[in-house]
């Protein structure tokens, strides 16, 4: 919004020329996201507490988590406001990439909000029935996949994915690109949701991933940088840097309240929205094959659940892990919750560095 209002006035006020730079608008978005978190965070937490919108702790979960019962949930509302407001303020609103990432965030944010509302307010233990949640995820993937495949604005690299560690090599999926997008968005939203089980774990990992995606967005949207690194150039994709920076600021702001011991949980409202956002960034930037590296911890967490459930059913009750997802396994091995979180963050940072190294090691 500010770009369209203020940048045209640069000939009258020279300082407004700054709004033409993605770097300036990205930094501004991150700062505004952080400020919004600090301003509205306490108010929303108090309102959630007043309405007794508290987390229900699973009886079969770690016993140490029972003390968290009643902690305000649905705090993803804070994250969504802190992402969307700065993005709409500082990104170019005539950019198709911006509107698609906003669509993905809002869409799954609403699905997650409905799930939390049914669980916490309407007291339905299962919340939104799994198949209905899946319908929301698949519908979003179908819509975004169809737009990317058919819309002329995304003709560059249509239905293609770049391959890490290889120059000038891409996989062309054809019409199968749409099912791929559905799989990525569904998988990423569920993976982040499964990871959101310890104070600060998921939001910290999302923030780390967002820093990496911000760098990739900026490089991909610059013809000089993309040519130097020999990666696909996507005109207009640089505006996603503004969104990613807002996401970083929102994650830091929410972590202020979500760090151990957490004052608020983001619930499905935040987890599903952030997961779908990470998946959407991957498909918009044609870096689908980098997503398992950037989000490696999320992938491992999701796989631990799949492995545990499959093995349990196949062996009639035996387990691979003490408990799934994987972070609970380490808790039951005696690791303190904060130690698990910090070590998973370290792994996330290392995976982020590996991801960025793929642009030169080819």
C-alpha cells in the first residue's frame, strides 16, 4: 500500500525513493510485524484468558505437560495479524505472488481457526473432523496449483522444479504439477502442526525457515543475482521477500510469549497457516525440492508419526519411539523441554545453511 501511495511522490520528496527498494520495505515489514506482536499480543492473550480459551492437554501425552492445561490457545491470531498487516502495507499490491501467499495464509488460518474454535469453544474433542480439514488443504492446493499451471502471469518455469546441486536442470511435471502442489501444501501444513508440541519449537523453526526463504526470494527476483548463481529468474518474485521478512518479525514477536514457559499457544490457527505458507513459498519460487531440506525438522517430525503409527498397527502394539512426534521421544528420554527445542533449532539453522550452500555447490 505504501509503495503505491508514497513512491510516486519521490520526485517531490526524495526520501520516498526508499519505497522503491525491496530491502527497505522488507526491513520495515519485519519491524512493523514485531511491533504489532508486542502491541496486540498482551491484549489478545488477556482476552483469550478472560474467555477461558485454554489448551486441552492430551491424557496420553507426557505427564510433564499436564501443567500447561488451560494455557491460552488460538494465539495464531497474533501471528496472522503480524504477518498480513505489514505485508499489505509494504508489499506491492499489484503483484500476483503476494496475493497467492496471502491467500494461502488466510485460507489455512481460517481452517485452523475453525478447528480450534470447535475444540476449545464448542468443546468438541476432535475439533474439525480430519476429512474436512483435508478438504480445506486439498482445495487450497488445487486452487494454487491450477493458477500456477494455467495463469499466464506464471508462465516462466511453468510446472517445473529446480533440482538442487545441478546447473540448468529442472524437472517438468506437466499436468502432474497440480497434484504435486496439493501434496506439498497438505504435507507442509500438517508437518508444522505436528511439530507444534513444545514451547517455542514450531514458531522458532518457522522463523529460521523464513530467513532462508527471504534470501531465496530476493535472489530469485533479481535478474543479476539469479544470472550469477545460474538459477531461474522469476520476475516479481522478489516481493515475496517482504512477506518473508514480515513472517520473521511475526515469529520473533510471538516467540516472546511462546518461549518456555509459554504464555500462549498458537494452536491450529497459526500452525496450519504457517505450514501452508512455507509450502506455498516453495512452489511459488520453484524450489519444491529444497523444501525437505529447509524444513527438514518438520519432515522428520511428520515421518516419526507415520513410522510410529504404521509399526504399531503392523506389530500389534510395539513402538519404534517412546512417543511420537519425535520431540516427545527425547522428552521421555530425560531431555528438558528447552534442550529439545534449542537442539532442534540448531538443526534447523544447519539445514538452512545447507540449503543456501546449494546455490554455489553445483
